[in-house]
C-alpha cells in the first residue's frame, strides 16, 4: 500500500537514505529540514524529493499518513508540535528501518565510535562484487554517508542480506535509546568504543552500557567481529552469547594484520587467520584505521560465505566514502582534503593517514589542519586534552570559533583559545580565527606546493570546501 510519508529532518545522512529506500518501496516522500547541504541535499535532489525549508506546520499539509521524526528535532519544533496536537501518526527513523526493511532479512550491523561508515561501505561493496558470481549475495544497505563505489548511501534488493551502519546516537525525542538497538543484528562488527556524544552520554561507562546492550541482541547462532586493540571493546563483548572473533595487529588476533605499508598510493598488508596466511590485501586508502576497517569487513564477509577472491578484488577497487579523506581540489600542488572529523581520535587517525599517503609531507610540504569544533563532543571541554594531542599531528593548525557555543552550558564549553595556546606550547604553530573569511585570509597566502590542507568538520563549515580552492585559484592568477 502506497503511503504519503513525511520525514522531518530529512537532510541527515540516515534520514536522507531512508527517504530513498522508502521511495524505492513505492511510497510518496516529502521532507523538511532547517537547512540542506551536500552531499545529502544533492542525493535528495537527484531522487526528485523536494526539501521544505525551514521547519513549519504548513509542511505537514496535506496530512501525511506517517511522519518520521529525526533525532535532531525536539519539543518546540513546529512540526513536532503539529504532530502531537493533530494526533498525526509518527515514528522514528530506526523503527521504520526495522519494520520496513530488516524484519525477515539477515541484519549485518557495523557499529563503533569510529570507522563504521567506511567499514559498512566496504562490507556492502564486497557483497556487491561477490554477487556477480552469486546473485543471492546482492546486498541491500543503509550507510551514514555516500559510498563512492555506489554513488549512493542506500540500496534495496530482494535478497536476504541487509547491511546497515549501527549508530549509537539516540533515536528520537520520544526514544532516547541508541538507534542500533532497533536493528537486532544477526552478525555484528564492533570497531571501537570510546567516549563520544557528550550531549547524551554522561561518561564512558554509559557508552559501554549501550554497546553491551547491542552485543546482547546478537543470537547464539550469530557472530561478532570485534577489534582486539581496545580494552573497552573487550569488555563489551565478553558476555556475548555468540561466537566472537577478534581482528587487529596483536599476535592473538583471529584475523591478524601484518606487514602493513603504503607505497605509490596503495596500502598493502597480510591477513593471518588462525595462525596461517589467509590473504594479501590491498586498497587505495591510507592509514592503519582503514586497514583495520577493511580487515573487519573481510572477516565478516568470509564468515558469511563470500569467496576470498571476491573480497580481495572488492577491496582492491574500493574507492571511499564522501567526506572521508575526500580530495576536494588540487591547486598548484596544494591538496585540499575534506574529512568528517567529529572526535579527537578521528582527527588523529586522519592526520596520520595523510602523512603516510603524501610523500611530499616528508620533504618540504606542510600538513595543515583546519578545524571547526562542531560536533556535540568537540564543542565541549571534556576531551580537550585529547583534542590538543591530536592537533599536534599537524604542522599548522587553524581553528574556527566553537560552533554555536551559546548552546553549550557555560561550564561545559570548549575554550578554543586555551586549546590553541596549548598546541602552540607543544611546538605546533596554531592560530584561532573568528570565521571562515578570516581562515581564508590566513591560509590562502601561506600554503605552498606540496602542502596538504585537511578541513575537519562534521558540518557545512560555511562553504569552506568550495571557498578555499576558489581563493587558491584566484591567488595564483
């Protein structure tokens, strides 16, 4: 039965992907958001789904059959208030995914504080490549980003396998549990467990409780592929009712990474399984974290019946995910990178990966980190020390003012000036700018051929991804 389904908060990565899946099922989709920005606004435009901006009661006319309320919306939002006043039928994104797409399928969930978007994309691509020989392996998927091999963040097939990114963030204003508790995994990859989302989790202990609850949903017949380099991950999986296999660099890992190197734009490494060489893998992405992501995806795929040859071939031609180490421009030898940085560990991994990927940085080139503290964790001081350490991986640091700092309780706010002072004290040149125009004025005249500029933000950052390359082009004229 075709329904009119309205998505309030449609431009979030998961919500925009859900909109596409629901459209594929034949439903009529409308949506609204406070503001739209790429890549999801581009994807919605290509789907022919109009986005009403901003939120308004009028967006819910004519009356939809169902309203899906995104987790960014809370009481006081005009559409939330209209839904409640008018007794409109409403639900959450995660609940719709469970009922419409996961029920009756094999749910393969990728979860963790870091790496889940890339790992989910890798896993989906492995199954896609394998389906050329075994059509029954063709995957449906829902990813929190645009996977470049597919050119989309979602896919719907009639087969049994559904691969989904499991987000630990809360579900909706009326359901404060994490989204991934709706997904009931038949198999699970658990990448990392660290303190994050300081707006909804009080501390690391609270984060671990959420992941332990996810682990507790995996049935006895299921499987967990878990990172072996984290005591927190080990704690979260220790009481699992199913088989648990570990991946990582340690000698005791079930899926052990050995001899990792990155040369001529290619990462290569061996995977040893139960003490014997299992496969030699390669891909274009740099960084230990991406080798870990790929090994986790390879391990789960192998245990779900995918041939080794398909896994090797898929990783060899795996591209990336939009806004994960994405090259936005190269202007006279200056490379501009966009990365969806939301946490100090992610920033550190990104900067280390760039050092391994660009030989010019070992010569005369400089690695620049341009940071917008925008995520709910980075805007708070709780991880300030870790942020300082991660920024010191760069040669030059430029930091924007804390995004919407007035929305953070004063006692919890990150002090950007203190961070910059601490980075300078550790020997890395750092400066604080009031806005993007000031950043452009500081960076554009200073960068030189061989430099790599990493723009780190989980939001639109006032269009700096387009503005900086344009300024560089203008400066060379």
